[in-house]
C-alpha cells in the first residue's frame, strides 16, 4: 500500500506539486493515481445546501456554503462529515493503493480534520474518536509532506483562503503530530520544490 500524502492550506502548491510528481513517476513506469478530497462530501454536502435556505443556519463558519452549525448540533455535524467522507477515503485512496497504484494524495484525512475543526468551531475536535481515526490513517501513509507558505503568498495564489492564521496553526499542530516533512513554497519555484520532494523520498528508501 503506497500513499504519498501532501496536505496544507489552499494556495500552498499541493495540486501543482502532485501533478508534476505524477508525471515523473509515470516516466519511470510507476502506476500512479492522483486522488483528491474536499471538505464536505455526499450526504453532508447535500444537507449543507439545504441549510443555506434556512435563516437559523446562515453564517460564515462554513465559507463554501455560508452556513453555521449551532453549538448543540456540532457533534452531530462532525459525525456526519466523518461518515460521509468514509466512502471517498476508501474508494479514492485505500482501494487504488491496494490495487498496486502509487496514490498521490492532494488533500486527505488531515485536511478533513482541519476542515471539520474550523467549520464547527471546535478547538477540541482533534481529540475526538473520529479525528483520531483520520490522524491514524494519515500516519499510515508512506510519506507525509506538509506544504505551506506565508499567509500573504497564500492570499495571492487563491481566492478560497478562509481563516488563514487559524488554519495554519491547526496544520502546524497536525504536521508535528504525524511527523510530516515540511516544505515551504513561499520563495521556491515548482521545480525546486519538486526536487526537494524527490530527494526526500530517496532518503526514505
């Protein structure tokens, strides 16, 4: 089972990096698959779209749907987010890796944990059971790369950056927890970052 995991905030360069790395692996004859996941999935996504029509749930905690989850519903929503993502985790990441593909994960379980923590405004989420499962899955990957950049650089690269300082703080915390290799793309070209990743992977073999 080989999953190479790249995580971090939007605009850090994860997608560009994984695409370039996939090209390199393809040239070397490896069976590769680019896999990506977002925040809310399947039933949770549909539910969020419905909630946008209700004034009670309108807010900015979830910037993609412009909803807020009331405090008394946070635990339910966290479980809903987690259970809705399980088929995606299994179908896009675990099964392809078991079939012999080198899966390049552009966003995976730690990104989901950060998303749930931010959108439910629960600072203690990382210690809950489902968060521990998400962290454990990340720890089981072959290699973990935390891709980051300065806040101003992130803002210049994407329009979808939400809660930037808090998001980086949470990512920093998880990166330390899973002992990820940190790559700062602030002042590096795509090729420089790619070579850094390849060099790191070689040292792991």
